[in-house]
């Protein structure tokens, strides 16, 4: 059910889940409407938020991770013609916290970087050229 573009069911769910974080006046207004806190919903929302939040990595850090993986690939294979589907396991701090291995999509990154090379800094282009990337 919608009211002025707002999905009321989702709104009520959000109010019940986040009831404890609301101001006293807001809680009283919701109580007047018959909307009360639901502890189970609050716990579900907190768990979902915790699962969904990942450590952030800056673009420069991601570029550095991929560049290092490209250097290792070039040393191992003798060239930098990485297939688009190639993925490289990494010891990223993002994966260490979740306990799951993190795969860098090295081929896709190289292809995307090539298509966006006009946005790269001169230092990034020089680093790519030093590894042997022809278009850098």
C-alpha cells in the first residue's frame, strides 16, 4: 500500500525496527498511531546492517592491489594479456575479516581501466606502462 509515493508497510517496518533510536516525541507519535517497538525486527535490522557493511577501500588502494596482482601475473606469465575472466586470489584485509577468500577480477579490471584510461593520473599510467601495458 502506498501513500504519496511512500510504501507504508516498509515505513512501518523501519519505524518498528528503529524505534529505540527515535526521539521520545517521535516514539510517542508512533505509539499514538498504534506502532510499537519490535525487538525482533530491531535485531534483524542490526544483523542485516552488520552483514551489509564492509570495510571501505579507497580507489587508490584498489588500483594498487590490482597493479600488484598484474605485476605478479606478468612475472609468472611473461606478458600482461590477461583474459577478461581471470580472477586472482588476494590477501586483502576485506577478506580477512569475513573469513572468505577475496578474488580480484584482474582481467575485467584491466579491460575497464583501459576503457577509462583518460581518467587515470600520469602516475597510474606510468605504473601500468612500467609493468608492460602497451596502451598506457
